C-alpha cells in the first residue's frame, strides 16, 4: 500500500515528498497511521550529516498515531490503540541496559540500518531513527511503540516522543534540579521550552532563558522563564548579575554549540552543574584549562534522550499534563502539513523557536 512520506534521498539533499510502498507488518512489527509528528532539530542534523544515517531514508522520530495492524507475536498493542513512537527502544540485554541506563542502549538504533519500505520506483528505504514518522503511515518494531497515556490528545502526544522526554529528563534526571535552585536554559526551541516547564515543575526559584532571538521571549516566559537574556559575549556576566553575582545552580544547554556550552559552564556558580542536551558537530570544540576545572568545582555532563526511560516516564509526564502543570501545546509554534517540513527545516536554520508539528 502506497503512502506519502518525506524522503531524504542523500545527505545534504532537500527532502522529497513522494509516495512509498509499505509492507504489511511482519512478526514483531506494528503498522501505525500517524496523527502527528514533531519536526526536531535532530532531523536536521541527520539530513545535513551531523549525525550519520543510512540513505535514502524517511526521517522523523517524534510522533504518535493509531495502530492499523500488528504482526505475529505482538500483544501489548492492538489495532485501534493510540501509541507514541519510541525511536530509541532498549534491548534490555547490553551492558548499559544491565546498569539501568536504557537511554545508552548499545542496540537502540540497530533498526535504522534496516530496509523497511521502498519508493514506488523500487528503491530501498531506511527508517531514519527507527520509526520514519514523516509519513502518513509507518511500520516499526513492536518495541518502538508505547500506549498513549490516558488524558493526552493524540496529536499532543507526539511531542512526548522526543522534545518533552528530553527536556524534562535533562532537568529531572540528569541535572536533578531541586526546589529553590536557580536554572538557566540555553536555546528556546522545542526541547528548551520543555526544559523551562520542567524547571518550573521542579520548583526552581529563578529560571533564566537564553537565546539569540528576542522574538522568543514571550514563548519562554509562558513556559516558566522568570528572566530572559539575549545571547551575547556578556551572557555569563548578566546571569551572575541576576543571581547575586553567584551564577545559577544548573545550566541546561539545548543548542549544541561550543560557544553556548562554554557560556553555560561560565554561568554556573562554583560547584554548579551544566547538562548538555544539544547535538553539536565534531567541529564544535570546547576548551577548558586545568586550573579552572579544579578551582570552580563544576560538573559538566552529557545527556542522551533526557537520560529517560520512556516506559516509566510517559505516565509521569501524562500526570503533569492532566494536572495542568505541563502544557504540550505551548511547545508548538506552527501546525503544518507533510509538504511543510522543508520550510520548517529552513525556520530551524534561521533560529526560529518552538516546534513545528506535522498534522496528518
């Protein structure tokens, strides 16, 4: 059965909206009709080669939809069920999984190298980051779907698959923000907006949003920011001025740029914590001298997928949604069709914030 999809024909090439042929789900597989898919900066990183992906591929890793059919052996979902796509399913058997660090699963992306569909001309296609959400329908491994929690609209649930798990997890799991602490979030895109809301939920006393664009201030304050700083060479100094010349307890970097990682580190107090969520290229080199590492006693940590366990964290996030503490719609700045994805990529390159949501 042919469906429309956004295909990346080669690294560095523009996406092509075209028909693809999807097979029926085989053993251990699920076919899903997409309700919505978020356009994430990671998709842009895949398309430009910052992160490697087999091509041609259908991108899109943040989505939700309805199960159309299941293959042999699938029992945790059935046709008609609403599901969230999980682009990084844990295998449960590797070293990281044995330590409970499922977000570092060594086998999580094995499926991205598979051929999961073909173009209508017969060219093999790979499923981006396992799930190929930039399509009207997709076929995924059963481990890549989780039931949509009660009380979360299907279109909003798409954002739970990456932006919210990552931003929330960066604050609650990686940085472990405590009530009363001060937080700075660098980069007010979809993940940054989720991190701002997460910091508010955690009880942070001051939440500083930092971005290159003045236009994002309203979005940031609606998400929970108490202060807004336009990124410049004076950013660290401005943040220290807002925190009694101490610096924030926690900085969450969501841009993946050397200059913002370094500034996030400089903006924290002595003994402060910096969590890096943003995905930068190999050319983004960050330098520190040995003396400052000793003197400041700060912690710098990477953060993959918010250090989250989707199966455990989705119900927690859903409870925040139902209680009105977490507003998923506030992360969305525009709702687009499948054909609007290339323009959404251009907006991300231009630094326009929030999240474009593809609604099918």
